[in-house]
């Protein structure tokens, strides 16, 4: 809780930059991959925005029956490559693009403006409902907001300095707060299955410690048979003879 900061939901999705230029839409990932054809319903909504040119930053998600972002449902969308399957999924697993920043509008580059002003312009010009919608925020009351986010069973929140200009990449003016005690790990191997379990046993995990990948343990629960099969199919082609991480110190 702090003056000069604002807080918004942390969404479990894919970060995208979307642009409408001369009436055409473009969706790009942070790595510069073109996702326009992956989420055609989002591209159509961007193209339909009632102005000529804009660049927006946000998160694309797939909402479950309770209206909460489901990363597993989003991954099903992201893995599709067949145009027919993508068209069907655009209806059955429709995506929503939550916009949290407005980088350019018509002939104006908005990146030098403070975040609070960019947010105000975003909320004024972008819709609040539909496939492309503004992500609202609150000011100052970070602790109270996080309590409410946790009570709703959502992933967490992002705190942002309200007076900063836009810049790409990670920085100390955007802070992530998760409601669960979680961390990110790298899959570095797996064990053989035992008994009636198909495909693989447990995933071997590693963590980045001081710039070095260090073995952190294993996890084998929470997967159904289909997920185990998908994981094995993804991991087998990148198998290697030597361990990619060091042992714990």
C-alpha cells in the first residue's frame, strides 16, 4: 500500500502486443512471433476498434465457466496449427484480450506519458466488454486489493509505479505479487513410470540460482494420462545424454 502506485490483476495468459495499422490487425508475442492467425477472434476485434491506428499491450486469456483465466485451456488454443481447428476453437475456447496499457493512439506516441495518463486514455477509448477490453485497476490500496484477489481464487496482482513512462522488459517499477506460494522451475528430466502409470513417472526440476541451473527436486502428482502423454511427446525430442543442471550445494 503506497501513494503513487496502482494495482491490477495478474492474469494467467500470454503477453501480447496488438496493433491496428491502416485498418489491419497484428498480434505479436514478446519474442516477436506473429500470433494473428492463432487468435483470429482477437484480431477481428482489434481491427473493429473505432479508430484508425493504435498499439496496445495486454494479456490474452481463455476464461473458464466461472469467468477465471484457465492456462490449461489457453495452452490448448496455443498448440493448434490447423486453420480449421483454430476456427472451431475460436468459438469453443474463445479468447479474451485484457489491455493494460495504451502505447500509441492515432498519430501520437504515448510511451513518454506517465502510466496514469496512459491508463486514463486507455479506459476512455477502449471497450470495457468484449473480446478486447480494458483491464481496470485501483490506486494505492495494494494490500486490501491482494486480500480480495486471494479470496476470489485468482493468481495475484501487479503493482506499477503510476508516474513512469513505458519501457519494455523487466523493471523495478512493475512488481508481481502472487496469492499462492509458488515458483518457476525448469523441467530437466523425468523418471520411468511404475505400476499402471503410463508414459513417465515424475518430472525432474531445476531452479536458477545465481545464474546457474541447480537441481531442485521432482514432482509427479496432478497430471492425468493425457497430460503425461503430451509431456513425454514434448520432452523426448530434446533428450540429451548429460544433465543440464548441477546438483544442489
